[in-house]
C-alpha cells in the first residue's frame, strides 16, 4: 500500500533511450486515424512528425511516419488488395444506385487490373442537352501503392497503367460510348502526344485544341515580351489582330514563330479554330478537378471512385440550390459580362443599313453587325455567343430584347435542367445485394528504390513558391546563362603562371568580382564601396 509519493526522479540520464523507439507505426496510425475519418484529409509524413514532436515531445523517423500514414489509410479505407477484390461489385452497386450509369472494367490475362471507366448517369444526361460541346481532358498521377493515372474529362457550365497511347485511346473510346459524338466538338488538352493520337483515332472529326498555358510554358526562354504577344495572339477575336501579333512574334523570335506554325495555329488560336471554343483556352477545368482530388490520390481504388462521386454530388447539390435561389433569365457569369457590354455600348453611334444589318461607330473605328446571323466584325459576338458591345448597341437601336441574342447555354432555364437530378450514394458494403462478379487482382507494378516522391516535378517556367530560381553564373568568365564547360571566353591566364608538370604548383585564385588572378573580392579594386 502506497502512503507517500517521492516525486524525485533518480534515473540516470545517460541510460535514456532514443525517443523515436517509443512510438511504433501502428500507434501513430491509430492517433491519426480519427482525423482521416472526420476531416477526409491525409497529412504528409513530415507534418505528422512535426505534430507528434509538438504535442508529445517525441521524435519520429520519416520512414516510421510514412508507414503510419499508409497504415492509417488502410484502417479507414481498407487495403488496396481488398479494394480491387470488391471493385466489380462496387461498380455494379454504383450503377444500380444511379440509373443510366456506364462503367467498364478491364483486366489482363492473369486477372490483374488494367483500366476502369465510370460515367455517372446524371453527367451523361447533362452533357448531351445542357453543356457546350467542349471538353477538357487531363491525367494526374496516383500516389497509392499500386501507382496508376487518373484520367478525367470535364466540361463547364457558367455558374496501374502508364500514360501512353493504349491507355488514352481506351479512355476516350469509353467516353465516346458513354457520351456519344456531337457537332462541332472541341477537345482541349496539353501537348501530350498520346492524347493527340487517341483523339485523332477516336474522334477524327473533332477539333483537338491545345491549352495555351502549356504552350507558353514551353516558350518561357523566349522572354516575357514574346509570351505576352503569344497570349494576345491566342485570345484574339479578329483575324487582323491575330496576324498583327503573329508578325510581331515572327520579327522578334523566328524560332518561336516556326514552332507555333508547326504546332498548328488552329489548335491554339481562338480566331483560327474551326469550331467554337467559347472560353476554353486552357485545360484548367480538368486540372482544377484533379486538384480537388489531391489528397484522395493515395486511397484504394473503390474509395477513390467514391470520393470522385462525392465531389460531383456536392457540385450538383450546390448548383441546384443556387439555381433555385436565383431569379434571373441569365446565369450570373453571362449577366455580368452582358451588363458590361451594354454599359460600353451607350457611347457608340449606330446607323441602320437594313432590318438586320447595322454599322456601329466607335471613335474612329466602325464595326458591321448582322443581327440575323449573330455576327460582328470584332469576332466576339459569334465566338462567345453573347452580344458584344457593338451588337448591344445595334440591338438597342433595333428595339429588340437583348436576352434573345444570348445562347441558350447561358440561360437560367438550362442550368436548372442540367442540375435537376441528383447523384445518389452507394449503400455500405454490408448492404450490398451482390458479391464480386469476377476476380480482380492489383495491377502489376515494380516497386521503385528509395523514398517515394510526394510532390511533382515542376515544368519550365513554373518556378517555386518557396525559393526563387538562381541564375546560372560561369565560374570562369563571370558571365550568366552558361557554366565553365560551355564557356567560350578566351583563357586569361598565361601558361607561364602554371608550373611544369610535377612541380606541385596550384592554379592561382581568381577574384569573384573581376575574375582576375592574384587577389580575392575583399581586395578587389573594382569592389563597390558602401556609402556612409
């Protein structure tokens, strides 16, 4: 029986063991399991290490934290092997919960997973009748144990395989089966050659447009002026402006001009596109969707598909509530843009030629507007399907309702029709009425040596948010843009300064300011003295 507590520690300090051995990966996983379940987010191993050190004062090795993070994911979402085993049953239950849903699952000869495709029924119905015929496609690397790539195809309202030809062709073929073909279809993506080959094979009549941002990043070495001209050229509505900016690029950097021509101006220039691109000048719609799934890319495959479904379900619910609360003819984006065009049109002069043809005077420029064909010489009316400022002036002069000249895609009734249905959840696994239809094993993958990379490699021109890019300086001549191996400057040191072979003389030091031998930067006569 304890009657008195001696609160004095007598343990020897030199016998204290390393604190990192006191926590196992399973204990750490149990600490973070509840957070994953409640918040739906996954911490990085270094964030877990910092939090454990801050809360408990215990140091944890990176490898232990990494194993704990993966183990916590398995505790919440099951293992990857179990997820692939129940994948056929999950896809069938998803189809039963959401009518008209289309899915496809393909394995190799040994029942190892290769591809899967899912198109929700509400998305199919919405795209066919309510969305503009422009889609953006993109792929993102999955971070789970079996790797793989997630392909997405996204359109906009205004409110483990590898990324090769076979994978993209398989994906776009299933997309065509689910969503069909449409007149004047435009597919926007980056310059991945496999996407180009797949689009050409599956959609030979569609226009494959390129994201101007990815092209601009490949031209980053041409300079900011050329990049600015290229952006203006890509977004130009009029043929005259397109040719003007293209000629400036040609005179400034001939190699950039030849590169843009080899790509095909119809693939990146709005005014040269055979089909209307609307505001789809980049593939940001698909990349933004991938960004929403950043934390979910480490989940098992069934959980990943469930997260994708939840994101779409949330978007449908939010947009349905927004359409009900908004009492207006146009959607918010179209109304804001049209309001600005109407305000600008109040200063224009209008001359009527006939019932449909109007000449609009803007300062020293004039534009011909055809209300019957819904065109304007500025090009904006026919490409955006929203009246430009010149068309707004002509419509006001004719006494017509300006809302009649806005495309149906930008009207509130279309948005209500697009989101009137809802995405339905899949019952929990113990409520499934079917078992696995056939056997599916995890994909064949070869584990890579070393610690797995958490981030992605940045492309040229993206820079870094944590540090600025350091300019390369030659250690021989002091010039920038090259190193000593590629330096073409003549050698400044005479041969007499070097000793004969075997004499043991060292190469003289050179000043880092003037690059002359015999002194350092502290004794350099060219050093700028500080002003007092």
